[in-house]
């Protein structure tokens, strides 16, 4: 009998005891209890039993305390872990491991900030090909690789491309090359402001049909990121470059300084349809007529998260081409691609 009474008393006592939880005291005197999830971007996220997760402006919080350790990141990047005890004036006191008690201003620290995902390359591979047999004999292949590695303060961009085409003269039976282009480019951007960055880039390309053995460009400059989000990206750049062209015929070699201007734009109209445009302009100093314009733009339709169709146009304009060659090249493509 005595054992039963003691057991009943213990159950009642436990039921009446307050549940353990974190406490957030507001400047108006109210106190909220729950679990402090994080303090990020000027908001305290508190998980409560009655209302789920709620967000509170840090400016409205007098102090808070926690039952479990929290991870605090200071503005200088230093981090430590410990339980938070209430302090006055919008502060907390944290007993950090190995660093002792520290008083931290709630509006100047990040608490339980999610771990940053590891840096990774993202991009796409696009291919297009045509074959014809019968009254005509042609075969054409195009492959593009584009990849970006974005960090908090920098961005590395790689681009590679290959174009090849052959055709047969039905009268003579002679097969000739109608297109052979390949190239690659690498660019590094370093952000020294929210929108501003400096860049360093280099590009090498070959175009056999245009008698271009090698065009090599390397330069530095400044850029401005107008928009950067999952839906739209827009940036523009300007800088100085070293511009070199070597030809397979008697056209003189070009080795000159140049000015460069460029912009990139892409936009998702929906989860299915998007568009893009990349344009680059060089003004070469050696000849007042010498400049180069390259642009590539088109549309993309997503069939799944990884698989898509793409239609695009490439345009080159060179007022001083190799001897016997035309000033412009325009090519239209339809292909399929994979995201990674």
C-alpha cells in the first residue's frame, strides 16, 4: 500500500513539474518558452509546442537562455559552443568550451548557423549532331561544357566547346571539312563587395575553316553582379586584355593590347523554360578597324532535373578576318543536354 501511494505521488509531481525548455524574454516583459532553433539575419527562430516555429525580431528580445548547448559565431568568424544564460540589454552569457564565459550581443552573432555545404561544380553538357545520307552527305557535331564553382566570395567558371562538320561533293565524291572549331576558357571572379568583383580570365580557341590557328586572350578587369538568385543572373564586365591571333595562311600575326566588355544574362521563366545570353566584345588597339564580337544566346526546356533540350545561336563578327575569309559566322543549333 505504501509503495502504491509513493508511486502515485511521484507521477503527480512529475506531471506538475514545468517542462524543460529554452526561454526568450522580450523587452515588453513577456517570456516565451520552447526550443531556440537559431538566430540568423536578425530573427530568433523559436520552436514551440502550441504554435510551431515562430520568428521574433532580435530588436524585440531582451535576453534568452537555453537548456542545451548552442553554437555561436561572432562577426569576426570565431565560433564556440556552450549553454546560454540570460543577461541584460539584449545580451546573453555563454559558457564556452575552453574559452570561459563570454557575453554576446544577440544582434551581432549568429547562433546555430547551418553548416555550409561543400563547394561543388555545377553546370551542364550539351550535344547536337546531324547526319544526312542520300542526295546529300553531311555530318555535324557540336559539344558544349559549362561549369561554375561558386563560393561565398569567389567564383570559378569553365567553358569548353567543340564543333566539327564534313560534307561530300556529290559530283566528285570528295569529302571536305565544313567546320572545325574548338576552344576553352577559364575565369576567376573575386567579390570585394556585395555586387562588385574583379576578374582574371583566359581563352584559347581554334577555327580551321577561318584559317585561325590559335586565338589566345588573357586579361583582368572589374565586374558588377546586378542580379544573382536561383531565377535570374545578370552581370557585366570591363577590363584590359592581351589579344593574340595566329593564322594558317599568310595573314599577319596579331599581338596587341585590347579592351574587353562582356555581359551574361540567364533567366528562368518557369521550372520548364529558361533563356540565356553571353556577349563579349574586344577592341584591339593595333588597328582602328580591328575588333571582335562574340555572342551566344538561346532557350532551354527542362524535361527533368537533369535532362533538357536547348536551341541556341552563335554569332562571330570580325572586321579583319584572315585573307580570303568572311567577316561573320552564324550557326544555329538544336541539341539535348544534362545538368550536373
